[in-house]
C-alpha cells in the first residue's frame, strides 16, 4: 500500500542534508558549550555560527536570536515576559490563533494581570484591521499577538500593516510566524515587529528546537532559571545538534525558496482543481487565493454526511496522512477552535492537507483517487 504524507503543517520530514550536518555534533563534537576547555569551545563556536546564520537570513543581528525548545516555548516567552517587563495591561489577539498564544493570553487574563481583547475575523479568517485600530486606540499599554498565517486554514495576515498600526499606538507586537518561517522571507530590518518565532521541524529541520527573535528595543527578563545560557535568559544546556540542524534547514529553505514555492503552490492549485472536479459540493475553509494564503496548507470542507467522522480514518486506512485541524489538538473532542472562530458549518468535515518540498504530484493524484473511492458510497 502506498504511503502518502500530507500533514507537513504538523511536522516535516528531516532533510537528509540537515541530518548529515547534525551527525558530527552527536558523535564527535560532544562538549558542553558552556565549558571553557577545548571541547566546549569547539562546540560554542558552532552554536554561535548557527545563531549568526539565522540572524543573517532574517536580516538582523545574532544578539536578537534566542534558541528555545520550539515555537510554543517561544510564543509563551514573548507574551509572558513582555507583560512582566513592560507592566502591560492589555493583550489583543484573535480567537483563531494557535493555542500557544491563545491559552497563554487567556491564562494571564484569568489571573487578573491583564485584559484580553479579540480582533474580529471574517468567515475566511481575515482580520478586521479597523477593529484592531479601535482596540488600540481605547486601550493603552497593550500587546498585540497576531499570527502571520493560520496553521489550520492558511489565511495570511498582513503583518507589515499590523506592525505599522502597533507603532502608531506604541504597542508591543508579537507574531507567531511558525508556519511561515522558512517558507516566506522575513526582513526584520523592515518589519515593525518586536517578537517573531520559528520551529525547526516546520521547515525540514529537527524537532525540539526553535528560536525567539527579541528586538533590541524590547528587552525581556530571564525566562528559564538555572544557568547563564542564551545570554543569561534561558538556563539549561543547549540542544546543540538541534541548533546546528535548525540553522542548516533554514539556510536550505532560504536558498531554494523560489523553487520550493513554485513546486508546492503547483501541488496545492492542482489539488484544489481536482477536488472540485471529483467531489460534488466541496468547499474550502480560509482564503485559498494565491498570495492571500499559506501555499503549504489547504483546508477542504467536505459536504455534510453522517459518516464524515470516519473520513480521516478511512484515509489513514488507505495510507494517507492528513489532519482534521491542528495536530496540537489531537485527541481533543472539542473540535477545531479555528473553524468555530470563522463560523464554519459544523456539519461539514474539515480536512487539512499540507504540503512540503518532498510532496509529489503522484501523491496528490493517489489521494484524489482514494478520496473518490471512499466518498463514492456517500455520493450515491
């Protein structure tokens, strides 16, 4: 049976070239980078070279890059530490953010530390920028946390525009850029955003490693106690081979971005066309227009049917891996908060197909073929 992986928004396969870069750090250069002897100094040099690589790709300076365990830690850190460092009283986010942002804001709100407001979104997940402006106008000492692209439906936000609005009201701006990092270019000298994040496993790097960019104008305190690592901000021995792998993966992503964008957008456009031709009543959640959507994500909305809850299972039986929403909600019975937030029809089954640089057109065709077989009894 053919195996097809269409869940790249959850995690991507490790690039073999990244693994080869990481391997010496596992087997040969094993020193602790905090040690002052030769073994430690050798590894410290590699870590700082990786930091410099990430910074140069993002057009910023190495001192603004802090390595973390992933995007979730980076999001939590940016929000929580900003509230503490700047005595903020208000967080503005949306109800369709990743839960790393949403639940962190809600926890702070429940503690009484801050007020939480939600920017209105339309049925495609687009933000109401006038509402954002109004919320900032009526609330001082605010932080805005709005993602670059939605991880479930793919709709892109205009973070350049958000940054300019935040500048007008002297608000702290954090953007969860996990899904766009390595897929879109971020020029941090031009982007008015204080905090952005990345996670290696979203762009064919290793799991368990990410980074937080902290703009030099917005200093925050220590976010993990227990050591002086990461310039005294995050205690604990660094994930050395993860850091080296992340930097290599981001370097590859940037060097081959145009080629990969063209390839992956072609897969997505083809799947949209073939789903429309083979599945009567198919619709799509989010804005699927090229340039308005994350090209790696397609959220298909299948017509209501009593057997819809078996669709993902039957796809899995046929060797196709996809998602019924965010992978971070796996096992939850509450459904997708994103689809609820855009007021999607709860009777329709939403399936997120997400593509990567290793996805092939043959896999798309196989998926369409098997979906047609699975849905045939339903469509009779």
